[in-house]
C-alpha cells in the first residue's frame, strides 16, 4: 500500500508533529508533504521518508513568513498529484486537508483543530493583529472560510484529536467524526525523587494561551513561576512580571524533562484543542492546574491528576493553586503517571490502525 502523509508546515516538533511522527512510524515507506519543511530537523525526526514541499517553500523568506502566504496555500495544496497512492492522511490545523485525491484513494483527515484564526477565534486573532493584517483579515478570512468548508467535503473520514474538536468539526464542517487522542511518549519522561518549590508554564507565548493570567496570578501570590517558551507575548509578559517570575525562553528537551519532573505542578491557563503539555507533565508524575475548558477536560482528572479552575480570573487560578497546596498529599506521582500512560503511542497506533482498516473496507464496499 502506497501512503502519503500531508502536514501543514514542518518546522518544529510540537503536538501535531508528534502525531505525524507516530503515523510515519506506522507507515515507514510513506511520503511526507508540507508547505514548508525544515529539512535538517525533518530528516532527523522522520528518517527514511521522502519529503516534498509545495511552491510556498520557494517564496521569499518562506520559513519565517510562511503564515503570511496563507491565501496561496489552498492553490498550493491542489497542485499536489496523488496519483498512485492508495491512502492519504492529512494532519490538519493549518491548511492541509484541501488536497485533491483521485477516485479510489482514501483520504482520512486527522484534525487537530479547524483553523482557529478563521473560525471561533477569528475576532481574538484580529484584535491582536497589526494594522495591515487587521484591515485585510475580513476579506481574506471570508474567502478562506468558504474554501475551508468546501474542502471538508473532499475528506472521506475525519478523526478529531478530542471531543472538543469533534464538536467544532460538527459546527463548521457539518461532519461526524471519531475521536482518537494524540499520543504522549511517556517513556521519554521520568519521576524525580524530589520536587522543587516552583510552578511551571510551558508553551508558545501567544495571546490565547493566557500566560498573562498566570503571570498576574503569581504576581499577586508571590509564588515562584518558571515560564518556558517564546512568542509574540514574551516582551509584554516580561514587563508585566514580578521578580518571582522567571523566563527561560526556549529550552533543550533534557532541560524540559527536568523542569517537568521537579515542578510543584504545571499551570495550564488557556483553552486548548487537546494539549499535549499536560500529559507530558503527568508522565513526569506532576499534577496539572488547568482551566476547566477545552481539551484539558479530557486529560486531567480532578482530584487525582490535577485541579481545575473554571473562571479566567486571577482569583480563580490562585484559589486552585491554594487548593492543590492544601491537598498535595492526595496527588500520587505514580498514579498520575499511570493515567498519562493510557495516552501512549502504542494505544494511538492501534486505534488508528483499526480506524483506517474500517475506512478502507467501507470505501471498497461503496465502490
């Protein structure tokens, strides 16, 4: 069986790329397509796979300004020739599913999220955009939404990475989907013999992840907070933060594992589609203090692997941290890690294998 894997852009190894990596391991001869690829990184993470880029990669400063070429990405996807393939799996969060496959080829879309900036988070993204983007977004996103909704009809079967995303697929694409949670490589993480006195926030520093809420809450409480990550919010957050908040920027995987293992708890204040970071913290035996919305509701078990707060306010977050400190003894590291292991790569691959086999049988029957 000849297989193609289609991803939006392949420049870092975050949650979406870890899903792609697991799929690539399932199909070691699969070809990989993306708009823009960091080839040095990709050849290391996806050894033995042929890598193909769309014409977006040949545009000026594509590796840095790729998001500015969003209006051209639908056309770029439609230029890829999938003749000769038996199965195509698109990994969707940015434009990836809008490919055109020949009759007889099964197209399965693993959807991390319908494009946030085009749908439910459009107004938030526009508010935080620069003047030129703010002026252009109404026109561009109108066309992107039409293409995005229409291109969902090209997909034979959808898979959502969470129930939260499945609801959004129903809302915007009017399609039913099965939920298969992304994998976490729990064996990459460890439980420390001792923990420190800091709390950890880790991820891309963009507005919707609400790192500002965590900074304000920890400014008020005076507790230690370490923030790992980069992004457009970094400078603003540094100005906002008190002396008890430390910014480490981008860190090596070895340092991240140590920070996970030795923190008091992970702070997760934004609404995420799924969120692999909480599972990595739990694989390290550490609890998660999360906003009780979005994907965190499917990974964190209240009172067992973490604590929820239900309002995006300083008081609500600090109350949750205080509750954790008062009930710290009930959060057992081994129990927390065991829960994270239920989201293993092995389980993900088996669930995907079963789904793909059913989809192919259904497709053959319909033909």
